[in-house]
């Protein structure tokens, strides 16, 4: 299998690939008993837009997210949410299902899956 770098992902799946991924992710969020209540019910489109923009910038695409919102500072931005291990695991489960659904090429999938799992662990802010 071809070795690719994280920064190559945007040129492979494009904005359209990230769009398909966040749509598959956010379709599951509002009906989720744990995560649904955390997200802004009246601004899921905005949440989708922010996650997509962040991912595009993170994986080699245009830096629109940073231009609009500044440094991602993800731990700070997640501080308002009670992000315990159960929430982390649920988020990763939903993202894994979204990745299954969009079925990116294996070399892309193999970089994105661990990135999400590791970032989600890094964002845990309640250990009790
Ligand atoms: C671990 C479980 C997680 C939970 C429960 C969670 C929850 C949330 C919630 C409720 C928001 C606010 C939605 C909005 O209005 O934008 C948010 C924003 C965001 N999340 Fe997460 N998140 C998690 C993990 C992650 C991970 C792993 C990433 C990145 C790979 C991520 C990236 C983002 C980004 C980029 C935003 C928008 C920040 C902004 O610009 O305001 N989140 N998250």
C-alpha cells in the first residue's frame, strides 16, 4: 500500500470527502442519548461547518478554519463539556461508523481513525 502523509489527505479526498464524513458523523449526533444533548440543537449546521473546516486545514487543505476562528485550541474549546471516558468512547464509536460509511481508501482510513481516537483521548477532561 502506498505510504501517504497526513498532509496528503486533502488532495486525495478533497473538500467533498470531508463533507461526506462530517455529514455521516452529525447525522448520528442528535439522536445519541449521550452526545446529542451536548451539541447546539439549533446550530448543528454550524457545528458541522466548524468540524469540516478544522479537518480540512489539519489534513493539508485551505486554512479557512484558522482564519475564521484562530488557533483550534481544542482542549480549551471542549472545556465547557463534560468529556468523560464514556463520552470519548461514544464520540469515537460514531466517528468510526461515519468512516465505515464513507469508505475512504485504506491508506487514508488508516491515518484518520487513530487520529480521531487519539485526539478524543487527549480531550478527556473528567476522569472521575
Ligand atoms: C471526545 C469526545 C468529543 C465530544 C463530546 C465533543 C463535543 C463537542 C461539542 C459539543 C462541540 C460544540 C459544537 C459546535 O458548536 O461547534 C465541539 C466542537 C468541536 N469539536 Fe468536539 N467533541 C469531541 C471530540 C472531538 C475531536 C476528537 C475533535 C477533532 C478531531 C473535535 C473537534 C471539534 C471542533 C473542531 C469543534 C469546533 C470548535 C470551534 O471552533 O468552536 N472534537 N465538540
